[in-house]
């Protein structure tokens, strides 16, 4: 027999539903507002009101964005940076985390402490820039990859995860003559898919959203990344980057406003990385819980 809920439980459930509905609205509406503005005609896009829907959707803003040469270059650079940077980050993080996870590593606590120290203290912007300049990386694509090649927090998470793995598996491989590198590549990494997928997403999102290092270390439009281009369009309002395919007035077939172009660019820049989340979400709980609680 199902017990009937008390009045207090019913009130709590109703209040909980109302609160969660309001929270979902606050979370989803900013994205929805940007999307609706991107497909709204001039009159609706310029109106100071809640943009819940549009009666006359138009995709002229996206057509304008598709003709933007700067956007295509920035997309290429961002995708290349995300792929290469994430691969470098994950490989080096695992390469450092594996020996630190072994108790027989000499001075393990000292090396771990020195690495953790970098999470709280850095040399500062000017010394970092001078270092990059002395290495000849200013104006180079690798200036966007090498300074953050290893994320300390992510490396510690991976190290803790490696410590939670059964030692018997590795010992069996060593008895068969496997080297430490072979144990890492052929045994440890294949059974660590959850934590690797988790930090891969973290690194990828970081690279996709990064813009400050590109602004500091590069000046060429050929190395401009997507988020830096969005900053120039949305915050600085640079007409040069919004109208690289010709001004709005010159393209009579387009009836779009700068706000429509900005919101269209935001959608185009946001959707790809959001599509990655569903494929790695299932690894989050296992990877984060084990990696953060062990060790």
C-alpha cells in the first residue's frame, strides 16, 4: 500500500518544482535570448524587450557570418589549437602523473609540492612575456600551447586516479618484462578512459574559450582565435571584423544589425563545444570522484 504524502511534503514538492522551473529559466533564457536575437529582423532585434520568440525569423545574420573571412580563419585556428593543445595537455599530464602516483619515486612528496606550488604562485605577466620572447615564441602558434602544457589541478586529479588502480596489474606486466612506459601506454591508459575523457573535456573547453594569451602573444590576424574575434566584435564593436566581407550598407540584400551579427557569431562559436558534452558526460562522476577522493 502506497503511503499518502503529508501536507508538508506536498507543499515542499510544489515549492521545489517552482524553484527548479525558475532556475532552469534563468539558466536557459540567456542562450535562448541570444539565439532569438540572431534570427530576428531589424525591428525586433533592436527592441528593448524579452526576446521569447520571433514571428519573422531570418538567417541573414548567419549568412553574413558565413562570408566573414576573419571568422573562418579564427575557426580554423581555434579548432587546431583545441585539438593539438588538448592532445599535448593530456599526454604530458599523464606522463607526469604516472611517476608521481608511485610511492617508490624518490622525493615524491617534494616534487608534488613543487608542482602544487605553481597552482598558487606564478611569475606574473611581464616575466612570462619576457620568457616567451626569449624562447622566440612570440607571434608563434606554439605560444598558445606550450605555456599551459600541463594543468596542475588536472594532473593531480589524474595522479590520484592512477593511485586508485590495482597495483597487481602493473606488477604482472613488469614480471613479463614490460617497461614503465609500456605499462603506462598499454595498461594504465586503456583502463583510465573515464579520467582521460574528463580532463580532455576540461582542457578542450579551456582552449576553446581562451583569448587572453592570444591577445598578448600574437598580433597577426592569421593567428587570431575565435574568442578573441568575438571580443573584438562584441565588446570592442570593431566594424573591421564584423564587416570583412563588405559593409552592411554595401550588401543591400542583407538587412541585419550589428547586434544580429554579434549574436549569430556567439551562437556559431558556442554550439560546437556544447555538442561535445553529451559524449563525455557519462565519464564525469566516475572520473572526478575517484580522482579527487583518493590519495
